[in-house]
C-alpha cells in the first residue's frame, strides 16, 4: 500500500515557530538572569534588615543583662509573620532573651560573628550574629529562607504573567506580520498556478521584494531557455519534415520507374537512383539527430588535443570517403600544437568541413588542411578549389538547409549548422572567406578569443 503523501511544512509556520522559539529563549534567559539578580539584591536587602534588627537589640540591651530568677525573657509575637523572623540574646553563653518562636539553643553553633545559612528542624535559616555592647553579650537575628523565596516569587509572578501575555501577543502579531510579509510568495504561487503549460513569457510581479528578485530572474531565465529549446525543437521538426519530403519523393519516383521499367538497364539505373536517395535520406536523418543532440547537451569536458594528429586522422577518413572523387588531399601542420576540446566532437567538426569541401569542389581538385601557430595559439584552415561564394553566400553559411553554390551536389545544408554548434561548444571561433591560393572556400578555426583577428591572420 502506498504511504499517504506527507503535507509539506508551511514556511509561515516555520518562521513563526522560529520567532517564538527565539523570543521564548531570550525571555527565559532574561528571566533567569533577572531572578538571579533580584534574589541577590533581595538577600542583600534582607541581610541589611537583619543587621539593623541586631543593632537595635544591641542598643536596647546595652545595659548588663541579669535576672534574679534566672528566667529567660520571651518577646511577644506581634504579627502573623513573626514566626518567620526570630532573635536570640545570649549573656555569658546563657540565653537571656529570645522571640517567642526562637529555639532555646543558639541558631548558629559556636555563635561566630557574621552571616550564616543553617538548617533547623528541616528549615533553612539566614542568621546574623554580632556582639553586644559588652563582650559577654551575643545577639543572633534569623529569618527563614523560605520567606525570602516567597517575597522573590511574589515580585516576579506578575512579571512572568506579563511575559506570558507578551509572548501570546507576539505570536498573534507575528502571525499577522508574517502573513502580510509572505503575500508576494502567495502571489507568485498563484501566478505560476494560473499559467498555461505553453506560456513561457517573462514573469513579472508587482512590488516584488528584494529577496524575490533573484528567484524571479532565475525563473525567467529558465523560461527563456525552455522557450528557446522548444522553439529549436519545433524549427528542427518543421525543417526536417520539409527537407525529408524531397528525398522521399525522389525515392518513390525512382521506385515507380523501376517497377514500370521494361529494360534491365533502365531498371538498374532507377534502382541505383533509389539507393542514392536512401543514402541521402539516411545522411539527413543522421545530421538531424546529431544537431538535436548538440542543441540538447551541455558543453562537454575539454581535454588537450594534438591538432596535427587530429588533422591527419580526419584526412585519412576523407581519403576513404565516397565523396572523394580523386581529390588531391594535402596536410601542412606545425608540430607540438595543442588545443582545448572534446576529441569526438572535434573529429565530427573536421569530418563535416572536409565532407563539404569534397562535395562542392570538382573531381581531382586540391583540398588543403593547414595547422599553423599564431600569436593566439593556433589556427586550422581547410581550403578547397571549388566555386567561390559571393558575400551574400558567405553570410548565409550556417543557416539550416542553406546549400552552397552547387545546389545539385548531394547534401542537406545541415553540415554548417553542426560545425558552428560544435565550435561554440568547444570554445572555438569559425570563419569563412575565399581561398587566395585555391580560389574556393577557406574555413578557419581558432580559439574564440582571437576571432577578431581571423580575417587578417596570415594564411
């Protein structure tokens, strides 16, 4: 059984919980520090009262204490809180005077002077011990520590109540403020939910806060990339459907001729034309697939390429190509020249350039591949002896399904699109002009940073 989907956590709830946790933590820490400080100040205040009470007793009984009947005098209890504070007066080590709730034994054993915290009958006491007017008189004034705690909590209880009420008010007001502050996010969600799947226009949000501006920019950039990708796919599909009609129609026509042919030579010629049309359609499909893959893929990782070896392999493949009709293939390459790029893509790029040179140049004409060092690093050129292109023809190079001057030559016009796309992925610049040596087309490849100098670089 599929587990139920977990409801995503609310950003507003998380922010409110975090805010309350911070407020509670800071309030708790402040309360603890205040409690400690107030307790310390209260102890000092009540200790001062103990010393004052002791001083009053000392002054009041400054005359020698003596009792003929040796009876201990008990002070009367005048208030209901009297049991919480007691005193004792000892003369020559004997109890001479005490409050009604005070024990008969000293509150502090040894009756050493100063403040003491002692336990008596399970209760804590704070006791101050001092000497009387004569050295044989000792005064002890004590107070229950529980009374101090009650006073402290009586002072802090209203503050804690106010703190709790303030925390509740913070939660209420914080929820309202967060709801107001997150309104742009809710508008953005509503805007995205209301969009059609094919609506890829830039997203605009009125009065967007600064925190949402990078998100909107990223979303709009994503929409632009998706729109470009969809437009490319639609254009590629439309162009492919249009271009495939010609070889398919030619194949059908030649097949019909072969079916109706009575002469063997006529049938053989029609079948040969049918096979050639199949080859042309297959090449067109391969180029379409290559172009679609190049447009969909990101830039591949680059490695160091040996340009002379790369050129040698490309010429070796061109020599075995069906497009080689006795062309004079030549290679001129400087040694130890390297470039950054992907080896497989670089081979495809050179194969397409050489294939174009072979297709559009007369049989037996020269095709020259040259690799030379330049100030920018390197420059690779391919020249052929085919028909030259005028300025408008050079400007159209790279447009899909645009053919060269020899429209009768087999091809789809996609080779240049593939070349320019691979060059862009490699970080190379590609330019084309007339070959001053052979009279045909000259294509130059170089690092992209030197593209401004390609037209004036030496051949």
